[in-house]
C-alpha cells in the first residue's frame, strides 16, 4: 500500500505551532503510518516574506519522507510591487524550489506538480500551456500506474462552492488531463476540504473521469469553518481511500473518508464506501 499525505496552505506567518508539531508527527510516522510521499499544494507562506519562507524551509527540512511541493498565490509578494511583477517567484525559488513542475514516481503511482500561481491578480490562478504540456508528457509515459496532479488552485469544485475559485484555464486543461488518464487532482487554496461534500468534485468525458481532492489549511489559523486538516490517500491495488485527518485541539484524528475503486471508461473511479464523522469545530490558537 502507498500513502500520500496531501497537505496544503500552511501559511507560515499565520501557523499554529502546536498544530505544526502535530502535523510533523503525523508526516514523520510518529502518530500515523509514515507516508510514501508528502504532497504540498501551495500557500506555504502568509505574505511571501523571507522570514516566512525560512520557516517553511525549516519545516520541509524536518520531513523524513519524500515530498513534492508547488507554490500558491500567497507565495508571491502582494504589497512589494517591485518583486510581485519583477520577480514573483524569486523567494520561492530561493528558499523552496526552482522546479515548477516537480515529479515523483514509484512502482504504483506517478505524481506531477504544476505552478498555477501568478502575481497579476491577488488570488487567482492560471494554467500555463507549457506546464500543462510538460505534465501531460510525463503522465503519458506511464500508462498503468495511478496518476495524480498537484496544484494550488482547484480544477474542479463541488456544487456548493462558487466556481469563481476555479483556476483560469481549467475547462481547457481538463480534456488534456483526462486524455492522459489522470486519476486525481490534489489542490488547496479554498481552506476547505472536500471531505464533507455530498460527492467528490470531478470531471468526466465518455471514457475517463478525474477526481478532485481538496485539502483544508493544515496548520494556519485562517479557518473557513473547518478544523485544520490534511488528506491521507491510501492506494492499495485498484482502490484508493481518502481520509480527512482533522486536528481536534490536541491531535489529528480520522474524520470523514471515502473509498473509490477503479472502474472502466467514464466510471474510472467509483465510490464504494463512505464514512461520515462528527464535525470537529475549528480550534483557535491559545
Ligand atoms: Fe491559502
Ligand atoms: Fe491560495
């Protein structure tokens, strides 16, 4: 079995230290089985300040599992207009990574990242054609494994969420991602997980479907009616179980989960089980 810990929106500068420590224990195998990969879908910092990036770098350096990271809109300076337009990714590249299309593979899965952040507007994202082509080329090379895309801005959203939050270019990109048989798109930005949605967000055409998996804010106090949480994706043969692990003020515990099995054609991922859990209220820092 392979485990992906999907974390998002830590927002160093607005992080809650106790949750940060609890999350490190989860990711490093102390309080939960150690993941095969930690996928981090952006907004590492609150305002793209050097001090916040240094905290993010220190966090990444404490991870003992492989990780794949992409930037979010908050990782581009907002008020520093010179940097925002002249060198928007400079600090991210200096402290975190120069690779805007990171890649991970093992014998069961292929995971690609894509940078959807830009500095032209405050919070919107965009799909860049060159990056879309790069990740599609990678996915096309691996026909038989699970394929996951990691990006900050959502490509698909549940019905109850305003579609203005969709990344610009989603409608054009989804057919390309479906054509190379991407199974799941892991995103953040909303600070809301899809765990409580009546059904997962997705996109399908006549012969394939892709599942949208969103993560809440893993450790910041920027709550949107949910506790801090992250997603554990357990891949076991043709099954994937997505468990929303939620911070209850003391530790991360299992929240809602959904299980999917590979089907055929447009029913590529079929929901076969669902576990609901009582809602955990957001906790505020002491
Ligand atoms: Fe965020
Ligand atoms: Fe964001």
